[in-house]
C-alpha cells in the first residue's frame, strides 16, 4: 500500500511583536502559523521524506494528497514545520548528518528559481504533484505567494540580505536546517545575560536559575563587570546601569516605574503584575497571601470513624511494618531483665508484700539462720546468746584432792542448806572410780529450765567495738623534703671556754656571736670562721648574754650574779660609727629629775657609776639588784630590758629603761615562782612564766590579759613567735607546749620530742622553723607554719634530730639561738664548746 499522509490543517493567525536582534528565531511576526494534526503514519516522516527524495518523477503520481486549502505551499512558510523536522532529524546518525550537510551546501550553490522551490517544498513536506497540470497550478500559486511576500517586505522595509536568508531558509530540508543550526551554535553564541529569566513566565527561584552565585551578598560584585555565573561557568555580564539622572527620566517617562523592581541576582527590571501587588498589599495587612483561600471553609474529614470497605491509601505497606520493632524489642528486654533482677515487681508481688507488712511478724531471738530461710522473719539485729561457763576441775568425775570438801567445809555446806545460793558450789564435788560409776544428774531438767529462763528474760546489751587502725590516728604530715631549708648537720665547732657555756646569741646582722661561760668570760666570735675577736673577763660566772636587737646600738646585756652589765664589744666589731654613737649616748647621764625612783624600786635596784677601769673593759652601764639575775630579755626597740630575779617574789621582774636610767617594778603581788619574762614583739604586752602558768599582761592598761594553762609541772623557757600570735613553752618534764593565742587559753598541741628536760626553745625570724634542746643528746628542729588565715590551724611537723654534744654530768645543751637571716642553729654545750648547725 503506497504511503500517504492524511491530516487536517488549521490556520492560526497570531500577530507577534518583532525583535530587533538579528539572531532571533522568529524574525517575521506576520507569518501564518499552522498546526498540523498528523495521522498514524506521520510518525515516520523522516523515512518517507528520504524515500521521496530518491523516487523519480513517474512515482509521484502514485501518492494521493488531501488538502483543504487553496495554498499548496503554505506549509513551507512556517517556522514551526522546520522546527518539527529539526527535532525529528535529531535522531539520525553522524553519517546522515554529514550527508545532509553536503546536500544543503549543494542546494545553496544552485541558482534560485520558482521550479526548484516547488520541488523542494514537495520533497520536504512529503507531497508531490500527481500530474503536469498540478505542477503548473502550483507554480502559479508560488508566484502569487511571492508577490504577497514582496508586498509585506516593502511594508516592513527589511534589508535585502534578510529576504535572501528567508528564501534560503524556506527551501532548506529538515537535515539542512539541523546542520545550519549546529553551525550557527558554533559560530555565534547568544550572550547569556540577554536572555530574560522571566520571559517564559516562570518566576520560581528553584527552576531554571540563571545566576548560580548562591546565597552571597550581591555587593561583592560591585567592583566587577559581571554579576555571577551561569550553569556552564560563564560570567553573567551586568546590564547597563543607570545613574540618578536616568532614574529620574525613567521615573518621569515610564508610567510603570512605580511597580518596577530590580532583581539583585540578575540586575534586570521586573514589572510587578496586578496579582503581585494584591499579594503584597495582603501581606502588609497580615492576611493570607492568596485571595482565593478561604480560611473558614468547612472541614473535610479525610479520616472518619466509619470503617470503609477499601483503604483510603492505596500504596502498599512498607516491609518494616511486617517485621518486629527493634526499639520495642530492646525496651521489652530491659523490662524483662528488671523483672528477673527484682528491680521491677508485678502488681501481684506488690500486693503480697503489702499483706506481709500488715501481718504480725515473729522471729527467733537467738536463731542463727539467715532471714527468710524457713519463712521466718529476722530481728533487725541479731544478739548472740551468752555462752555458759566451761566446767571447772571440781565438776570432774574424778576431781583432784584439793577440790574435794573436807570436814570443816562439809559443816559449812550443811549449815547453808536453807540458803543454798550462798554455797561455794551449786553441786557437791564427788570422786568416782570410773565414768561408768557416775549416776544420773538429778538437777539436769531444773538447770535446763533455768537456762531457758535466762535466755528469755535476761537483758542483753550490744558492745560496740571500734575498729580503728593505728595509722589512721597519726595525722598526715608532709614530707620533710618539701619543707626545706633546715639544718641537717654540724658544720662548725667553736672551742675556747674553760667551763660550760651558759648562753649564746647572734648580733642583729648575724656576723658575730657572743657567748657567756661559767669561767667568768664573755667572748665575741666571728660566725663564718669561728675566730675569737674579743674576750672580756668579768671574774664571775655569766648566767645570760643577749645582744640588743636595735641596729643603731652596739650593746650586749650580761647577767653576772646580782649585776646586769651592758657591754660595748668595741669599735673593731661591727660598724665603728655605731660603737662610737653608743659610747656617746651612754657617756652622759640623763637629768636628775628623770632618774628618781620610788622607795620600793630603789630598795631592790641600784644604778652604779662605771669607773674608768670598767669603761676600758667595755662596760658602759651597770645595774645592781638585791637578788641574782637568772634571765634577760630585750624589747624590740632596744630601750627596755626585762630582768628576772631568782626568789624575788613580787619583785622578781624588773624592767629597766636605758634612755632615762631608771627602773620599775610592774607587779605588786607574787603570783608564783617566776621563771622568765619576755616582751611581745609588736604590742605592749609582757609574758611572765611561773612554775606552771604563763600570764600575759598589758603594760599600758596595767592589767592581766590572759592566763595560759600549760599542764606542765615546771616551766623552763618560753619563746614568742615573730608574728606574736603563738607561744612555745618548754618544761623540765620533757614537754613542748604550743599555744595559739587567737584560739584558746588551752594548749593547741603538746609535743614530746625529747628524752630529758627541755631547757631552751627558739623561733626563727624569717623561716617557719623552731628548735628545742635539753638534757638529752639531740637537738630537735621542727617546722611550725603559721598561716595568715585565722580559720586555718598552725602546721607542726618534726623535721630533724641533730646529734648534740656529750653529756657532762646531767647537762648537755643549755641554750639555742637561730641566725637572723640563714637557717643556721647555734647551740651552747655543756662540754665547753659552741656548735653551729646548717
């Protein structure tokens, strides 16, 4: 059956606005647009076209044609036909494209004629004239159509090149049009920025986006000629920018300026439609953007309570709906595990427990079984039953003879028959030859009954035992390595005295050492080398020496029997100007009215005039007392000296003032046997130590401030902490008592670090160290940290036991002193030596 084409052609005449660009597809807006409704056999138009081109003129008569229009060539005038042929021919192979390109070139080289146009049009559309008469008729129609086109060209005044291009385009086949399009795409590319994004009417921001710059500020492109990039990565050139004058002129000339906005991503002007303006107005009024939306429309019950025969959702169920839930399985497994472990109980179990709580519970008082073994309740705490005493030798079947009763004891046994509880035994000891001869015990049942009564009625008490480790009772102390520096060994031994050394002291700079001995001499030594610089012979045993703490004076207080001597070591010891100033200060006596003292003081104290011989030996001031001087203590300013007298009673403490050469007795009554007295380092307080108590007095108010109970049997020495808030007391009963004056009048801590009597204690001025020495062979160095925080207690840590000198009789070390600046310890030994530890 020969191929034919059956269809219905419909004319749709639409007037379109022509664009000024040369490369636009639709150049002529007056052309007629025809839509061809193709039949079933029109799907293979490319194949029929190729067959018609190869057929001869004789075969053209076999095709039938049905046209309902007078114009036979009107299909060639529409660009839609060429576009359809272009789309249909896009499935051809590369070889066919090349052939079609060659044929298109040949057609363009041939001269133009009306007959060729008609032949091409027939070949292109798939229809040909059936006879010669039809060809003449088609020629006439082509001539008329050509005249109409020329008239339209004259009206539009196009250029000659455009007309030639139009005619060439009409006679081109579908393959030629495809080749021409490919060539145009390669030669001239249409600029991307010239395409209007909103030309197609699609204003969606997500579809066909021209600018792919992303969500970035557009001011980043202010200094660049482009505004972004397209999908191929080519730059989008900015459209022409208008200045203020252009904006003003456009505002005056363009009536749509008030509804024109600029797209920041493309730079194009967009005219808002009426619908857009209405939507903006509704948004400003806080209303729904769409005017067609009804907020109060009746509710549509998509899911109702009525069961439908068919499901509302037609899609199949997911596979996971047929599988058990993994999360639910885990949750159930946790609940089952809690039930097994007893953490979670069922309602029945909870009800049973409540019933058991309401019932009366009985328990075996002396039962040894665990709770719940036989369904019996258990006491909150088990009380073990008291055990019976083990049988003695008298209860044996063959007791020793001494346990058997003699005649006298039998008489007493018979006398106490009415009061059997007063007997020595509750039974009568009896000897049997063998165990087989022992009869049955007649009181067995009675004793068992009494035993049960004891267990039932006798009260029982629980003894609380403390399980405390001995290590827990020892406080946690830091390591001595963390508390360095402190003296660890003897570094210097000074010899030169002929008798035991009673007292030693450093000068305020620590460069010199002064010592007093029972041989009646006072020696001054150099600390670094141990060389003796000066010796002062006084003719009697020296009980105490103390260097003044004032840096502007060069004085040493010496307790010599009943006299107190103030010595100047000399100009060659220390600064010579200080020695000269000291001599000048003490050379002239003060006025007579300042020296006057009351009768009570003058009866026990006498200021002596120093003669030339004593002055030459270094004595600058001499004070005589009515009792021997046992202790000397300087005030921190160096103007006062506190002297303790042996057996002085109420006048045992005397305070001397050097600048005015007078003395005073601070106490009127005797409070005990005074051992020593020292000044507070900062406040006007004086500490007076009696045999068992230390009293603190205020010298300004002249009253007792505090009384410290030491708990010692006999106090030997006291030392005040440089801060003034703590006190250390030594006693002859081998104790060291630490007092925190801000805490309590009771001892803060009692240290037992010595095996003999403790005779001297001392605090270091700079380091948290204190030392003690006595009649044993060791000097104890300890760490005593006092914190500024009043809520924190002092820290006391024994650090080192330094080996001392050999004992001479009952004495070993008589006095200890710390270096003013270095952690060096000085000790006065009973073996006539002075030892320095560092």
